[in-house]
C-alpha cells in the first residue's frame, strides 16, 4: 500500500504539466479538499467506530476563522498575517472537535449521529442569525489565498500543490497517529471500551482526543475550502455539504485513509460531468444511484472493489 | 458453618472486601461479602452459575458500582475509584468471555496494555522502535506463549489463544493481584495443563483469585477455596476439605433425596 501511495503522489505531482487550469482547480484541487474533509470523518469511523455529522461544521469553523482574520468584502473582522490566521483556524477547529467529542463521548451508532447532527444544525442556524461574527445569511466573500514571498498561493498550479501537500500531510498524520499509543487507545475503545479501562486508560479523554484530531484534519480542509471558494457562508455548513461528505466517505470506503480521496474524485467527476450527460437537475439522481450501487454491491466502497480486483489478479498470476 | 460476618482485615492484606453488596433492583447479586486476601495467596472461588462470582469480580475492578460496603486494594480505599485508577494499585483481571481488541495485533494489544498500565498512553507521536514498552510487549507474549503470533490480528486468534492473550494482558506492568474469570472455559483437554502450569508458575509476590468450574484446575492451583452461593460467601476451606464437603456437593449436584 505504501508503494502505491508514493506512486500516486508522484503521478499527482507531475499532473500540472498535462492538466489545464480547469482540471487543476475545479476537479483535482476540489477533490483533494473534499477528500481531506471526508478523511476527518473516515478517521472517526474507522478508528473510533462512530459516525459524525459535525465534520463540515468543524471545517466551517476553520473557514470562518480564516475569513474573519483576512481581508474580506463583509467589512467584519480583523486582518492578521496569514500564518496566524491559519494557526488560529486550526486551533479553533481542534478545540471545537474536542467539544463535540465531550458532548458525544458516551454515544455510538445512531446516537452519535443524532447528537453530531444536532450540533451541526445548531451551528448552521447560529451562523444565519449572528451578524457580529458570522455576518448572518450572506457570510463572507472576497477572501483570497495569501501570497507568500511573492508567490500567489491562489494561482491554479500553486494552489493545486498546496492542496496536494495538505492532502498528503493529512494522510500522513492519520497513518502515524493511528499507530501511536493514543491512536491505539482510540482503536481499543472502538473494539472494547471496558477492556481499555481495565488496562488503566480512562476512555473519555481518549474519545475526546479522537474528535479533536478529526477537528484538526477537518480544519485543514476548511482553510483550503475558503481559499478555493473565496467565500464562506451558512451554506458552507448546511445539511447539503454534510451529506456530501458522508456520501464521499461511503463511495470511497472507510477502511483506509485513501478511500476518502477516491470517493472525493468520483463525487467531483460526477458532479462536474453529469451535466453533459443529463440535465443539471438530475445530479442527485445520478449520485444517489452510484451510492445505492456501492452500498449494495461493494459495502467497502471503491477501495474494497480495487482490493478484490487486486486479489483476483494475484490469484490468476499465481496460477 | 458460614463465614464470619465480622470483617477481619488488616492493612497488610492485598485485597480486603467488607460488607460488599450489589443490588439490581430488588435482586441481590452479591450480599454482605467479606473476604481478605493476603499477599501471595492463591484462592479459588467456587459456586454454581448465577452465584454472583463474576459480579463480585466486576465490583472489585470497578466495572460495576457497589451498592454498599467497601473495597481496599493494596491498602488503598478503592470503593469509589473508577476502574482505570484501581488498575494503578496493581489489580488485573481476565474476562470470562474474552474482551479483546479484535482490530489490533497481539503486539499492539500487549504494547497498549503496557503503556496503559504505566500511564504512558497519552502520546500521539508514533512509537519508536526498541522502546521499553515494546520490549515488555514481547516479554508478555513470550510468557503467554504467543511470541510466534505477535503480528497476528487478535480477531483471527483461536479461542484458546485469546484466553492466553487475556492472561498476557493481566501480567503487564507489575501486577499485585490477578483475578482470573474462568480461564479454562472452552479450552481443550490438551490446553488445560498448560494453563495450570502457567498459574502455578506465577511468582509469590502476586495474589491470585480464580473463578473456575474445572475442579481439577481450581483445587490444584489454590491454597484456599471460597464457596459462593446466592451472592453470599458461604464458606472458606482448604482444597482437601472442599473435596469431602457435603455442602459443596449439594450446591453443585443438588441435595440427596
């Protein structure tokens, strides 16, 4: 798998030589951003064994922080050097993740879904009604990616590399974190919480730190998202994007961090090109059919399909 | 005939239970249970199904809260402590139905129990090779007879191997008291002597309490036997006395007509 990831990274890093700006910005960068957002969910699902509907909220908190502390057309907030804005955004999304974890720490299954959904909807309505910080319904626009030493991070090729780097970093974080003592404790809670307590580890801080870590990953996506879209509003944290992230995770597969990115690129391709095949209004039908097909035929997502194909090829070669 | 109800404990005991009681609604699962375990003591607890043996273990480790009474582990008043804090006093347990991390490997499981017990679980940095907790994990695997399976997924282990892993986990850190909850359940006749040998090989610094339905193992590995019936501590005897006890036969086989 590691060799496969390195190969994938090499291919991805030479893509700007061939790909037009449209592909870099609208397909690839967008896929990586959605992939990182989905990764924050698949991390929780695969390692802690819970489904959270609050990941888009956490990404949104990072996005709003960037907007508030950058030049914007809403006339709200205070401009800070971009490094500070980024650090604050990651800090807030991580803290918010920890808070979600604190509230949802006793819940699994349908209950963790309901609690995190309630939190995300509460945040959605809060952003619509609060004007002093979130600028209500309209939110913030006119935000651009910063320039670093004369290099415009928002330029298509540069922004693509920023996304690629962030995506690789987020994946590396998840892989390394999952094999750390705390990461193993999180998986222990997933398998047998009672046993975790019986080896001297309190479960609540373990669960809270898993959510906090997922907040950090979601925050990374939230920052890129606001630079990519150049705006953030209540629509960025609504039910639509929340469900999109869930769909991406299911399509890609949750067993490996790579699944989130495979799901994201599939989703973005359908979102972008379904319009050429059928009418724009039918997007939900197409993505719904894809989701249904995946759930019925390959519950482990595209990642699962790829794995079984690989095993079949191996068998044929060995025979 | 029954065990004296006046608690006889002193602070030198590894474990002391006084008036330990647990009610579920109107049902009393464990009633006014008194017991003192001396350091290095080997004790078996016998009793029919539903006598309250596992509930007693759950009360001692904090998996269940007490309704009344108090528990001292290594002289530390532990009645209100959460499970993970009682572990720090040196108490360990195995579960009747193996309660393990099916998604982790044997190595990861033993490593996790080692860092958990030494309170080093908080690190989010990847594990360095040749770390002392890694070394402990390998040592535990050796003791539990799972060294060749270090990198096997726990979910793929056989029933017997899972029981061995339970014991490996219980030996991590510096255990003072180990509670074994039916370690022989589901083991093949060939596996049983291995278990007996392992129980007998535990150093005398460790106190052992064993719940076991296999009389051979229970009587061979213990110096003193407690009999539990309907949640009560009915009697304490040596294994020789137990073999000839009418009460024990009555409990297990039913009264003579």
